[in-house]
């Protein structure tokens, strides 16, 4: 008999978020997937603790979060979310959706810098 690891309780919600991703999330995923960014593997909509991170690179323990308009008014909630993810050993970097759509090269440069710092 083989013991199977129980999936994280947020996996069904993460699957819905992957399916219903925003324009900015789809654009960012096209840039991060398949090791396109300096050979680093990213996962999307990944459960970490009680939260679901937008994108995560396990090898460098880096989480990339994209914030839309609703996050601007939820600063305290975003800070609590960041602290919780950091308690799991990740560094969190945040970008506004409009920055991802208007300046993807600049966002990628900042992610590369964060990956280098995470060595």
C-alpha cells in the first residue's frame, strides 16, 4: 500500500484562480513559464500557508505578487499576507497590474534583481 500525500486544502481554489486569471497574470505567466526568465522555474497560483501566491520560484524562495485596484485599499491585509508568506521562508515582491501590462521589461528586470539577491 502506497501512502499518498494529501493535497493542500487551497489546491481547488488555486485551480480556479489559474483558470480565471487576470490579463496581467496571463501576461506575467507568459514571461515566467518554461524557465524563460534566466532559467528559473516559476509556479503560478501556488498555495503557501493559508494563502495562494500568484507566482513562486522555489529554488530562490521568491514570490511575485500582482496587485490590482482592490489591493490598493487593502494595504493592511496585503502586509499580513506578505508576513505570512515570509514566515514560510519566501521573499515577496509586489507589482501593480498596470505596471506588468505597460512595462513588462522593467518588471522582469526587477524580478531578476530579486532573484539575484535571493542567492
